[in-house]
């Protein structure tokens, strides 16, 4: 008869045939930790007879199944969020004066097109499309995750349903003749579909990757950076050549063709046990000092994080840049974010989360005050874009470390729910940063009254971004006083 030690040595990497063996049914905790040791305890009581059956788990942290799963998740992330950033991403090609001046609600590729083309030209509600979509995607995640935690057996189905809803939303929006139609389809329906398709992938990552969890999340989130570089440029060219109706219909087809085959690999690694199906939603971590300190830093950092990507193109134009060289600021930021997410993801697997946050905080703060604040030429501004993308763009890759730390401090915490609330905190910054930065720029304070970039008219948003980057590291102080 096999012993538990022999099981421990093989469960992590191989399929383990169990024949005429007596083992205790694994608990939820043991299943979740199976990749680290496959702890299936032997006991005389509550034993489960397995005759001529094979108990098999795919390998965690590597192997064909894990990497195909990660490729599928990265694709879903890139296409779902990448399109949203095409909807909301900065553009400098528009002739709309509000766009050229940095009007934060009309910065999207699609918004810029809708604002200047019939039948939506002149509508005051075009800006609501992107704000609605991003608000639902971010702020609605706690609800979506709660539903998936309560009924875990529907998770895989949701990826398919969500994809179909997104494609239907895109197709319906191509028939829109009013901004109300666009808000309901591109804003509301697409965001709901995207949230439903995206959320299970995050829950499954926690099963497929244990020791390399941070790196895995970094790879997934790097997908957004890649699509953030490519999709806005492609969409802008396609809109000018073919019009929004053709582009939306074509993108619905492309989205389905690229994503549907990979959804086969986006699946759970661990079997659902009866106790998991009966598990109640536990939100005790929301009252813990550990989570609240880390979440406070996350929200503060999010308030300033999105501002540079809004105003960098117009700032570059002020320095004499052309349309192409101004757009390059956002491209460099997104490319640097890809590498930042990958590097930070690997680091957070090895060091305490506050150490990783400290690294992001120092790099971001110095970058804003010493590079953007002193920028009076394009080369220095480009250096800032790279530095800010590497350090600030990687802040969300510290979330796996936050999830791990909260799990240590609060028993029975579900890491998926921690992620959902962190994303909601990030969403506050995404929704608020637009009108907040507009208010900071009103009247162009400090213009001509301060030196270098601080006297350019953008001094207030530069200082605000730097302060929020610095205060985003509040958790470092929290660890010192014992809250973390």
C-alpha cells in the first residue's frame, strides 16, 4: 500500500494512479495547496475507497496545460481590456478642440471619431460611453466575483457567455444612430459581457499557479499593455477608412475568432468538491487593518495613475511634437508597462509585498517629480514615459502579494474576492481622475509662475500625480507599525 510521502513526491508533477487504495477525501485547503505538495492525508476514519480509479491533477506552475491556460487568459485580458482602452485611450489625431486641450472625457479613439462624425457629432453624451464601460468593468467586479464564488460550477460557462455577449454588444452598437444606443451597447452591455468573460480567468489563475502566481498575473496583465499599444492605432486607422459600423462588425468577428478557440484551455485545474459548492461568501477581510491599509494605498495610487496617459500627448505637442511623436509618449508608456508587469510579477513571488510597493513608489515618485516636472524637451519626456510605465504601470502586479498577505492575516479569505475589491479601488481612480484632473487644470494655474514643466500649465497635475504616487506607498508605514 502506498504511503502519503510517496504521494507527496509525485502529485505536483504527475498523474498518480491509485488502485485499491484507501485515502481520506482531500479538503478544500488541501486541494488548493495540492500543487505544493499534494497533501492527501491517510487516516482510519472517514475513508474513501477508490477501486481501479485514477486521481489526476495537471501540473501547476508549468507544463503544457498551464502555459496554454495562461495564453488563453492573456488573450482574454488583451482583447477585453484592450478594446476598452481603445474606447478610452488618448488620441492626438482628433480635430476636436476639446481633445487637443486635453478634455478627459473625449479622449478615446472611438469618442474622438464619434465627436467629429455623423450621426453623433456635437453630442454632449459621447464621453459617457467610455466612462460607463470602465466604471462597470472595474466597480462591478466585486458583484461578479461574488456570484462566481457562490455558484462556482458556472465559472467556465461564463467565459463563453461573456464572449457571446461582447460580440452581440459590438454588433448591436454598429446599428446605433444615437449616443443613447452607444451607451447601452458599447458602454453597458459590452462591459457586462467583458466582466463576465474576464472574471473566471482570474479565479482560475489562482489554481494553476502557486509558486509562480505573481509572474502569472504579470503575464496576464502585460496583455493589456500590448493591446494598449496596438489596438488604438489599428482602430483609429480603420475608423477613418471604413467607418464605425464596418469596424464594429469586423471587430465582433475578430474577437470571436481569436478568443473562442483559446477558451477551451481556460478551465479550472482543481475539481469542485461538495464543500466548495456549499461554501458561503466570506468578506471578513474587508474589516481587517491589513487589507484596508493596502487598499488605501491602492486607491490613492489609482487617483493619479491614469492622469499622465491622458495628458502626455498634449504635453508633447506643447513641446513642439508632431501628431506621431506625441502619440509615441503613450506607446512608450504602454510598452514599458508590459515589461514592468512581468518584472514586478516575478519579484512579488520572492519578496514581501510592501518591498515591491516601495520599489514601485520610489520609481514612480522620482519619475514624476524629477523627469516630468523638469521636462522641457521631448527626449526627457520620453524617458519619463518609460520610467513611469516600468514603475507605476507595474503597481497592479503587486496585487498577488496583497492577496497572499491578506490570506495570511485573515482566515478563510478568498483571494479572488480580494482581487475584486482591489480592482474596484483601482476603478475609483479611473472614474474620478478625469474630472479631477480637469478641475486641477482649470485656469492653467502656475503657468509662467514656476520653472520648467511646473510652469507649463500642467504643473498642478504633475504635482498631484507625484503626491498620489508617493502616498500610494502608505502600506510601507503600515508594516512599520504592525498593521501588515
